[in-house]
């Protein structure tokens, strides 16, 4: 996973000395593929860089590896550079010279995933490395999260930022916002099931769906058992049947599974074995092999496929698939650190 992320990492000098970004996708031959799901989007994005930075902060905390720190700080330069004067983030760059995509539907500023993930990453960089620019960027971006509405799946990421700050104690005034956001999420459900946004009907998609885990964490941190009760009920109604069925559905992505693992792990911290067993069962999805012998997670190569469609494992392997797998299989990720950093682009003078 970290090896594939290192393979996708490229210098982006326009963002600053040592700045790095990640190519969005690669094909079976390892050639880079641009994002064009909503027209031509670009070659690299904040959404991916921020998530990898977030993971690398945890990896560095465990290893203190200087190359991991260089990698993390390089991605941080890109994330900081992509923040506008108003405190919000653009997402994509069109090319490796750093031309920003400022108008695309998946790149323009707003209360969206890339803004929330950028917030998470600069918060983590501040707490991990003490980078003052990260603290400034976080406060500028946090103003939008506090004052503007957001769908529940995006709001869940705001809650995670707030919980990190509460644990650290550096922004004590964030507690009322975290409580308000958590109850917003808890109120957005149909029956017992937590929904992602107001437009959803029926079963919510699992991509980016971490509300059960976030509410479990918020309930514990805020001493609010009502939030934990909502998390448990939604997990029983939505996540447990899916895991017990082995994610038996036409199309499954690593992010679907990683989000499920995240929520089950957080519930296990509160309630113990039953949830932990389900989380471990969910992780086995990454070990499956299709009829052509193609594994979802190829440990020998260090590469996670982009998903499984109708029982067939994708030949492609992009940044999202590998970073979310690194989150779900963090111990595996730690074992590959030395091999991964050898694949990083070397710093140049000047």
C-alpha cells in the first residue's frame, strides 16, 4: 500500500521546494492515469494528498523515519499551496506544472470532502510536527466548517478535526461546535440508519460513510451516551448484515470496506469483542482473489486494486484505494515503510 503510494508520488515544484503530490490513478503497467470522471479533472488532487499526509503523520509517530517525514512535509506543501485566500481549498491541478483547476465541479471550493480532508491533514500536521503554517491554515479553514452547513458524511470529518483538537486541548472552544455537529449527524437518519446526505433514499452508500465510528468517538469524548446509542443502532442495521454477507454486492471499493472497518473498530473500543470480530471479518475482503488469480491486495507488489466489480478485481490501482487500505490495514502498512521510502522521488538541489 505505502509502496504503491510512493510510486504515485511526484514532485510539484510550483507548490514550493520539496512539494509532492500523488497521481490519482495508475494502470496495470504502472502508467499514470488522469482523473476524468467529471470531464478532465487533473493529474493530482488535495483529496488524495491530504489523506496520505494524514496516514503518514501516524506512520511517522510510530517510526520516526526521516524519509517518512520528508514525504509528509512534501505533501503538506502541496496542501497548503492549494488553500485560497478565503481559507477554502481547490482540489485538482491540471498538470505537473501546477496549473490549478479552480472551476471544475470536483475541484472548486466549497463545503466538500477535499476541504474537510485538507482540514484533517493540516490539523494532524500541526499536532505531529508543530508546523505553524498548518495551524494557521487550519484556523482559516475551520471558520467555514463552523459557520456553514454541510452534508452528514462531510460533517463527520469536521467532527474528527474537532475531536483531535479536544484531545490535544489546543482549541478548547471547539467543544460546542463538535457537539452540535455530532447531533446534526445523529439526526440525519432514516429509521436507525445514518444517512450521508438529504437526497439519499433507501440504503446509504458506504463510500465515505464513517458516521457510526465518528459518533462512537464523539459519544465517548463528550460523555454523551445518546450519540453512542445512535452509532450502535445504525451499525447493527446497516454494517453488520453487509459484513456477514462478505460484502456480496455487484461493486465494492476499498473505501467502502475501509469505512466499515473504521466504524467497527471504534465501536469495539467501547463495547469490545463482538465489534472487533466483525472488523477483522471485514478486513478479510482485502485478501480475496478473483477467478483470474488477481488479488485485491497484492502483498508481494504492495498494491491494492481499485475495487471488485461483478466478482472481478480491477486491474488499476489508484491513490484512494491504497491510502484507505493503509488505514484499514495499518500494521501491514508499517511493515512496508522501508521498501516504500526507497521508491520515493529523490530530492533535488535548487
